[in-house]
C-alpha cells in the first residue's frame, strides 16, 4: 500500500422509504493474523478517510419493495499506511485488514 487505496461500496436499503447519508465513517476492526506491533488505533499504522458526499448532496438509496431491492453507491473513502522514514511498517505487511462502514445521517 504505497499509495492511498480508494474505498467504495453499495448501500442496501431494506426500508420502504428513501434514505440519505451524509458520510460513511470508516474504522478498522481487526488485523489478521494479529500482531501487537501492527495497531488498529487510528493514526498509528494506518490513516483512514471517511467517504463524504459532495457539499449539498448525500449518498442515497431508494426505498425497496423487498429485501435488498433499494441500492445506492458510495465512494470517496481511503486507507493508507502511515508514511515516515523513521517508522517501521514491517509488522503490518501481508495482513488482512477488516473494516467497518457506518452510515451517518444528515
């Protein structure tokens, strides 16, 4: 991960009404295999950027008539290694990072 990696996804709306989301909050929930030297604490080994809709707009998903029928897209989040010549990222190499995406209402 020499450069920031873009994050994006789908919003599945099982409600019968349209939903609007101002921001998708991104958090690291785990690293496998676990390594005490590779931290999930924000800013220690990784920087995360939440996905934020353009000013005055929202990520939306229309209401659905059945489970999973209302779908919308989001993009704009990022994950990247903390970059510093004095910081060793070796303990984080070849790990699987689990992320949680949380919808934040307007």
